[in-house]
């Protein structure tokens, strides 16, 4: 008989309005097993246990954490402060390879780099590094696929294969931070300054691992990478209990809500999760998050031709956001990244322009989202599935 915890981890939840929202997980999930345990998956006690199993003093784990978080290294050759005979064993125990590069694509003269990664079970995920004059942002994945089933979205069509571990999530960050530090991104040496959970997956569906990753991204070395929590964005399609839980964490990350429609009738069709948590519940929770964190909430809105991009939609959106007061929200409309042959396609430029103007004239801060790499930075996970993703194929 499975314990409650095992049930939660199996991803099979009974639905309703609480729980981990993994009830649409692929049936393949269980047989894939769990990724190898990594230093980032272990708390202090867990790290000590591994050290004692290997017969090494527990301070070795601290030295390894320093190599990982401060020096961004998992290479035993760098562990010169450790006894030579133990370096390999410790690296194998704490840093099993979790992500392997499959392909890398560059755009925007080398300032945008999309990497396709293979995980231990053959699943594939992506991350995208985008360098701007004053910052470098990494968009990362937190689940393999996405179970939210938005019909216009390529990742949604893949379904959800499994949750990623904190180690798998953090490895995307470590590699990108090292690329920036080592000058591998056009523009010379620099620093990874921002992380957004807008790659594959619904972060709230993998809450525990995502929060562990957020803590370790933001903590100072040797406990984390030292990227300010204020520069981390956690997105959600509107999983209200997740938003409320996040508000209680007291970590000032930015919240991004993928709204995509201003009314329940339309959003029920575009974002199936709306039937569980409707627009009023989602906006209430988003506004409460603003009150609790003092951080302006981002509203992501993929503009689809003739579906949600008309003047009436912009006016309704502005009215609904203004209902909560001024200056609490920033809207990012983004032209849809369409799936070939789908009836959902990108808006006409003049409709995008009008949408933005209506928001502005109603006092709503809004910026048309940069479509870096032309098609690789979609709203909430749309970025994936375009380069031969074969998650679910094993
Ligand atoms: S639009 Fe976002 S939430 Fe919806 S299926 Fe795609 S990745 Fe998931």
C-alpha cells in the first residue's frame, strides 16, 4: 500500500483544488524511475549520510558544494583541495551526470542560445540563454512536457512525462552560469543575472523541487549560485494553491501568470486549468501575491489571431486588472508561437499594436514580449518541442 507521500510522488493525485496537480502525468512515469540523486537534491543530513557511506568526513560535502556553487564545477580535476584518491568517487556520488547536451542552436548573433538536453531516461528538455546589454536571462524547464493541455501549445500536446529533480533543474543553471563566466556567449565574459521558470512544464506542478531549486539559485555560495531571488521568475498557468503557497514562502521571486484570455468563457477553451481555477480565483491570488511580496506580477498573454487579440479582449483585460488597483501588474503580450497546421495562429501586427495601445491608454503597464531567437521563447513553455523533442518515446 503506497503512503500518501509515495502517492504524491507517483504523480497520481485525485484532482480537486488541492494537491500537486500531476494527475495528468504519463502512465510511463512510474517505470522511468527517478533521476540519480545529486548534491542539490540532498539537505545537510543527506549529504552527511553520503559522506559517511563513503567513509569520508562530512566536511567534504561542504567543499564539494563550494566547487559546485561557487566555481560551477563538477570536474574532479578541479577538486585540488580534496585527497587525489577520493576525487573521482566523490564526484560520482554527488555529481552524477544529469543533463547531456544533444544540440545547441544560436540566434541573434550568438546572444541567444537554445540547448536541447537529454536526461538520464532519454527524456528531452530545453533551456534558452538570452543575453541583453544589461542582463543575461536563462529560461529553464521544470518538468518533462506539460500536463496542462493548452490546445494551442506544442508542449501541451506532448503531455507530461515526469517531474524533474532539483538537481536536473539546477544543472541547467550551472551550465549557463559557467558559459557566461567563461565568455562562451557572444559579448565576452559576463554573469548570469536572471532565471525564469518559463521553459517546459508547470512549475507549480513540481512545487517541491522548484522551490528547492529557487532556494539554491538564490542562496549565496556555497549554498547556492547567488542569483538574487528578485531576479527569478516563477510562472504558472494559474494553479491557485501553488500561488498561495508561494506567497507564504517569503521569497521575493517574481510571479508570472499565463492568462491568455480575459474571460472564463474563452479561457476555459484556451487553458483547460481554468475549469479548475477560474479567472477571478487566479487574479485574486495573483493580486494577493503582489500584496504579500511587493513584487509586480507579470501577466503573460499569447496573442492568437482573431481569438483573444481583439479590442474587446484588451478592454476587458484592462478593466479586470484595474479592478484591483494601480501599478500591481505588468502585461506581456507575446505573438503566439504557432504549431504547424493548428487553427491557433499568431496575431496580425496591427492587432498586436492595438492590443498594446488599449492596455496603455487604460493605465496598464504592458510591453510586447521580445521574441528572442524568433521562435524559441514562447509563453510558459511553448519554447520546447520544436527541435525534435522525443520525450515519451522511450
Ligand atoms: S501553454 Fe504553458 S501551461 Fe499550457 S500546455 Fe503549454 S506549456 Fe503548459
